[in-house]
C-alpha cells in the first residue's frame, strides 16, 4: 500500500512538472528575467539565472517546491473524496441522510465532522508519505527505473485517481434513493 501510494504521489508530482514545463513556453516572466537590468538585479543577490532558479528551487524541488506541495494537497484531496464516498455509502445503507443532521444550524458536531474528514487523510499521508521523508527515498528509487516501468506506473496511478473520483461520483447514486 505504501509503495503504491508513493507511486501515485510521484506520478502527480511528475505530471505537475510536465505541465509547468509546457506552460513555461507562454510564461511572460521567463522573457522578463532575460532583460539585462533584471539579470543584473538578481545577480547582486547571487542568482545568475532566475529562470533556472525558478525551475529548480521554487517549483521542482522535491523537498519544498511548489509541485511537491501541490501534489501533497492532491493526495489529501483524493483521500477526502474516498472518505466522502464511503460516507455516502454508509448513509445509503442506513437509509438516513446523516449529512442533514450534521449541517443543522447550531450543531457543534459539524466541526468534528469537518476536522475528522481532514485529520484522517493527514494521518494516512503522514504515515505513508511524509514520515521520515519516505517519499524522497521512493522518489530516488523511482527515478532509477526504466522509462517503460515509469510509464506503466503512471498509467496505474492515473487509473487509481480516476477510480477514486469515479467511486466518489457513483456514491451519490445509492444516496439518491434515500432523498
């Protein structure tokens, strides 16, 4: 489970890197950073090539880059979709609309509900990805794999993501019978 979840995280991270690479062709800041006065300004701060700095440090850094952060948010979002789908199935099995009870005005349980839906994915991702920076060890291992294996796992990760989203959407079908 841990390895598969790290593959999904790796696939999302690489997808964001590739998307950024495509969008960088139309990024006006890449041209602005090439203006001699701007280059000179950043050179005073010790940055010789701002475009390279932006790519390597700000976005693509596996430890603290924006793509790593965004991929982590996506991983949490996938777990929230999975949780909410299970919650919908539970409501359908019980034949009650529990969500109506949670969102009643003045109900203090709505905060417990929201916090629970966010804490559980955080705990799962902390254990499977971020504890002792496991994902960095997996990233190193995955970077060494052949292109064929990477492509295979990218498709498997895509299937897992589509499967979770499909499960979430289809979980409303049995729920619609109790409304």
